[in-house]
């Protein structure tokens, strides 16, 4: 029975390992640069692009890519809080309108191993470009490219959670990544056991972990370390 469950959940578990890796790495850099709110707006723009594409019958990946890249261009030029807030609010409202009120929660349990392999290649290319070029202006474009696939697979809330929650737990990538993968696995197994939505259960699992960490170490959130160290 256990082997059958693991065989069914294996693609989703593998997807969370891959998603955790790139999102943790980018999330650490976003937190270090104080760019969390623009990242949330990019997540919502990718969701809007997916919703628009779904409504009009073309590839959701194209819709997500176009709007999130457009947001990356804009935030590279101007990321004032008021502008970012308006873009987030409008894109969130428009997403709900295009989806007729249904939330975009992704399709984690239906992802294929071949799809995971393809996005892993894209993620490696994005990370390599960002690392070797070392241009801060490319950060939002890297986030936009990653969100093109992750919002479609994991949903809006989980994609943003992967960007922010693991780096809050640890600014060290070598810790944040495995912790993120472990919490994802716990969330997926709980969702399967309790027959609840997978992505939302994983988000709640991260929330419990963050609250537990803060209660155990109430004064530990102020310490910063260099990205990737």
C-alpha cells in the first residue's frame, strides 16, 4: 500500500524538490535586497497571465511569461511601493474575474516527470545566467521566468511561499533547500491522508513550521547572513 502511495505521489514530490531549489535560491536574494513585495506582484501577474490564457484557449505558459516579463521590465525601472501595490491589487482582482472566482491552486499531483525534467533544465540555465552575469537588474527577469512554470504547477500561494518561507527559516541555501523539500513532502502526505487540496496543505505546513520556529527562537529572525553561505 505504501509503495503504491509513493508511486502515485512521486512526481509531485520530485517537483517540489526542483521548485524548492530555484525558489529558495532566488528568495534568499530577494530578501537580501528587500524585494519581497515586487516578487509577490510578479507571482500574481503570472497567475493573471495563466488565467487569461486559459480563458481564451492558448498556452498558459505563454500568458504567464508575457505578463510576468512585462512586470519584470517595469519593476526594474520603477518599483515604488504604491505602483507595486496597485499592480498586485488589480492583477489579483482580474485573475479572479477571469477564473470566475475560482482560485488558481496549480496542478501539482498531475505534473509529469518529463515536465519536471524540462523545467529543471530551464531553472539551471536561469540560475547559471544570474550567477555568472552578476547583474542585479536581471533578478526580476529570473523570477519571472521561474514563475512562468511554477505558478502553473504549484499555484499562486505555494509559488510565493517557496520564494519567501524557506529563506525566512534559513538564509543558508544548503539548509533552506532540504528543509523546503522536507516540509513539502510532509504537506503532500498530509493532503493525501486528509483528502485536502495539495498546494494549500503544503502552504499551511510551511506556516506551522514558521510559527514553530518563531516561538522556539523569538529573537533569531534579525540575524542576516550572506546569500548562499
